[in-house]
């Protein structure tokens, strides 16, 4: 299992927010856990020094393009980028230095997967440079993919058929457990287990990670197929439950073993 670092951008700054409170029609409900004094490039340079490949930059809404480019320039080819990615701008972000573009909302229409758009994206950037963000929320006994910054439920359930179908179009999946994102209350165990059982391609789990025991749970449940990203729990993002240095050491230990 690899540690995949993150840079979440909101209003041009590196932030950690509670994902379920990000509502376009109610900005006053946004719960922010952390606002960094350092630039996006500072974080990218740290990840570069620690050779943490395959992390992601997520632009949460408008006004983040400059900060995103600064981070990509700090580590060309080292990070992926998502947030508002479409057919029209996907190649632009690869040219700015992203290794992959991360796409969710653009490949859904009326709550369903638009395979025509998927094919267009693959033709534009290549399967090897595409990550599909399958971030989801629980409804009943199932996890449904959510779009538009985790606000809109689709009709698509995380399951064997969905993961098999979408895995034909991309290099990796990124899955935020949106209900627990930013809360540091522990991993969405049932989702991690489902992903570990069903995914056939590299998949990064995000959401609720608070300590090394949570990372170990993801490693165990993931059957060697799940990586993890940690946000609000990390001390570099103001957290008090998990040291960035300890996570890097954990990453290095298990990747040396493999």
C-alpha cells in the first residue's frame, strides 16, 4: 500500500474541509478544518523530497488555477489534478505538468455514465493519463457515486459491474468516502472492504483516516490493491492524531517489503 499525498485547494489556498459541508447554495455551512500558511508549491516540494508519487491536487471550485499550476511546476509529472476537468481543458493540465487528470462530473449526465464522453476523454489524453474519481456516499445498503463536489447523487452504485466497466477506460480510481471525509473519525470500513474485493486496477481510498491503525486496516482490507490518502488527520494540515513523518515511514516500510 502506498501513501498518496494530497493538496486540496479552495479559494486559492491549501485547505482541509469537511466534504459533506461543501454546498454551493449554502456557503455559510462550510466547515474548514485547516488553512495553510504555506503555498501549494511548498507542499508539492515536500512530497517531491519524500518521493511520494501519484498524489493528487483537487481544485474545489473556481479561483484555484494559479495555485494548482504552482504546485505542478514544483513537481512536474509527480502529481495528478482534478476539479472541473473536462474534454476542453484536460490536455492543458497535462501540459502544465500533471501526470494524470482526475475526472468525475464531466463523464456523468442525468445521473448516469456517459460512455461517449469517456471515449472522447480517452482519445484526448490516453487511458494511461486518466483517473476516474468515484467518490461516493452511502444510501441504504449501497454506495452511490456523487458528482459536483460530492453534492449530487448519481444512479450509479459502487459494485462489480461499475468498477469493471469503468476500469476499461482509466489507469486508476480515486474514491473519497464523502460522508466521513475531513472528520477524522475512522475509515468507512465497508467501503474499503468492497473496493479491496472488487477493484481490478490501482485505487486510492480517502476519508476519515486518523491513525496508523486505519492505514493498516486499509492495507489489510485492500488485498494489495488499495492505496490511501490522508488529509485533516495529518500534522502538516493541523491534525493532532497522525504525524506526516510517521506516515512516510510507514509508506517506505511497506513499499520496501513489496
